[in-house]
C-alpha cells in the first residue's frame, strides 16, 4: 500500500509506511463527550449548592436582585476556568470529545459566560442601589472605586466582554486566526482579575470547603494550562527535535510539509489527527496553528499539507529545510477508532481532504472517498489517491462544479455512492460545504451518530 513519497532529504527512504491502523493496540485514555458534559454539569450544581448553603432567606426586590447577582457571579466564576480547560489541550479530553467539538463547546459557553457576567453586574449594582437609595450610575461608581478589589474586577469584566465581542462570528471573520489568537490571550488576565475579586468579596464561598474548592479549581486549571500549553510542548520539542525536511508544492497555493525528527513513533500519532505547529522563525514563532497529517505517520517523517488561507499558512510555503518546529499533539478524535461499520464514506473539500487522505489509506472495510471541488485543478492528491484506491480496492470520486452545476448534494452523493444511508461518514471541509453536507447526509438517511465531522473554524 503506497503512501506519500518520503522527503528527498532521506537516503533510501521506505516508499510505504504500510497500514498503521491501531485498533488492536491498547487504546489511550479518552473521556467520552457525555462524561465530560456530566462532569461540567455536576460542577455547576455544586456551585449552586454553595449559594443555597449560604443563603438563609431572600427578602424584597433588592434581595432578589442581589441574590440573582450572587448566583450569576458564582456561575460565571465557575464557567471561566471550565472554558479554559476545554481549550487546555488535555489529551484524554481531546481524544474523547474531539478538538472541533471542544471548540464549539468553548464558543457556546463563552457566549453564556458573557451573558452571566452582564447579568451579574447589572443585578448586583441594581440591588445595592435599591438598598442604598442611589441611582444606578452613582452606585456603580461607588462599588468600583470604594469596594475591595472591585477596580480589578471592573477591568477584568471589560476585558472579558471585549474578548466576547471580538470572538463573535461576524467580528472574527474580519481578521486572521493569528490576530484572533493574540486578542484571545486577554482572557487569561481577565480571569485572574476576577479570581482575586471573588476570593475577597465572595461571601458565598464560605471559609471552608467551598473556598478550598475554588482555589483548587483555579490553581488546578493554571497548572494544567502551564503543563499542556507550555512545559510539555517544550519537553517534546527537546525530545523529538522536529525540523523541516522539505516543502513540496501540491497545487495552486497548496504545499506539503515534511518534518523529520527523533523517535517519531513515540508520538503515537494516528491517521486523521492533527498537530499545532509553531515554526521557529521570527515571523511565525508566536502562533501555533493546527495542521492535519496528510499521510499516515511514519517513524522517520510526518507529512502535513497546508493551503494558503492567511498570513501564517502562506508563510509556510517559504520555509527552508532545517527550520526548527515545535509541535503540540497529536490531537483530535477524527480517527479510525470511531469506525463502527464496514462501509465508510470519506467526504472532503479543499484542504479538508488532508486528514481524509491519511484515513483513506488505513481504514479497513469498503471505503469510498469523494472529493468536492469547483474545478479540476483544485483537486488534491489525485495521483496518490488513485494509486491507493487501486492497491486496496477502494473507490475514489471527484464531484466537480459549482453548487448550481452539482445540484442537491444528497442526490449527487446517492448517485455515486450506493447504499449511502448504510455508510459511516467522515466529513471535513470548509464551513459552508460541511453544513450543506451535514444537511444532505441526514436527509439521505445517514444517522447523525454515523457522521464524524471535524472543523478548524475558529
């Protein structure tokens, strides 16, 4: 079974990585999505229990408003570290839940946290204003400038709300991933400021187990972030010494990046997974962008395929052999471990074909790959896919043309993929195409649990 040709920098490289499906290997620890949601929900109930235990009675309009502020403040304080943990790149969570689903949970939870913070501020100020017989603005000024730690809390709130604004879908489409990433770092400072405020003024935490749990949640989150986002990548960099071996053109604006290093098999990467790559050049060292493996991992090299979608990805084409690379990963649950049926459809478009290219070579059973593209020159890996299909007895289709030319995607897929409803589907591509494909597959009778979808939309 032929894989991608090895980088030219190697002497006498093996031409085949062979099938590397690891279903028989001992599976690494993975936290299922339902278990993760259950843990989050249990924590939220515990937070509500803190309020309940610390509240003897609620009297009058001011009391109801103030207690609404207490509840929303506690829930917002709990949500902040949970949202950070969702993106802390914890291996068990990434493998079990999947990076794309975690990102969606993070975005959804972020909107709720912004709402909780807003309600918290409004109801607390309003309740105190009724108690002190002041106007809202006057009470707000009094709280911010004369209550302990409240100036820090106000700054943290502004940073948190600002991050929420720039993270809104309509706003983030206006700037690059790198810009969004740097702006998002303000969240860490916002959480730290709010943490200090809650410990000093948060009577609901009590003086015993509640306060200890709050300390454990925040400092535990900080420790996990420090390990998985900073220290562990540094240690892996020292151990594996990844460097660019070759940058190979694949098509218009698309290149394949070959990385070599030491003990690559110890990374335990699987087809369908991705790494966050941080290239050690002056222009690229400050951002770690996600790139999928575009061939099964090999003990001597890793291949990634990158499309020019912005400043970072465009600069990859200009990397020189020998450039050091810091890699975080492997991440993602978009692997053969999800496969439950013998008939499998791999449906991809654009650079989304890269993880499917690796899966196409390794998934067992009857595998069909469909690549969606507007023009024939946009199709990636045509020769490689045809070679793999011939050797393993699989099927490759190219679905070319505009939406108007292709027509209903579900009808088009049913025409070229017999028994479409009986297939398990791996789907990866641009956001608009993925949404259209999800609707079409469900309309064609494919059960939602059989559709595995990965997206890197930020």
